[in-house]
């Protein structure tokens, strides 16, 4: 129980750790979804992993800016943005696997795709 008492979600490392955890969950749900549909493709997997790497690069750059200039807002914004993207991707993967996402979220995602943005 000592470890639980030492975890503080206000510490900066969560801005890096949480997106990484969500990326792993997204990769697992995405791979399982592709496997279930017999659509496993190494080129799609490489593209997806390349996007995850780019997200990590964004976080590292934001961290460097935060350390160099003392502007923590950029670090937090980029971290929250990546977290948001990963949560949406996980929700889409789970929806494809049969776990329906909330209607409010589904409507927003469908509206986003309809506008072609």
C-alpha cells in the first residue's frame, strides 16, 4: 500500500506515462480488432506505430520546450492532446469490437468524419 500512497497524479511524469499507457492499450485493441476481422497488415501496423512514435516526439519536444523556456503550458497541452487522441482511438476500436461507445461521443465522431476534417 506504500506504493499507492506515493503515486500523485499531479506529477509531471504522468504527462508522459499516461499517453504511453494509452498508446499500448490502443495498439492492443487495434491489433485485436484487425485480427478479429482478418485484416492484419504489416504496412498498416508500421503506419500506426509510426504515428505513435510521432506522438512521442511531440511530447518530448514539448518537454524540452518546457525545460528550456519554463513554459509548462505547452507540455501539458500537448500531453492532453495526445491523451485525447488516444482515448478517441481506443473508443473507436472498442466500438468496432462490439462495445458500443456513448451516443454523444459517437455523434461527435460521426459529425467530425462527415465534415471531412
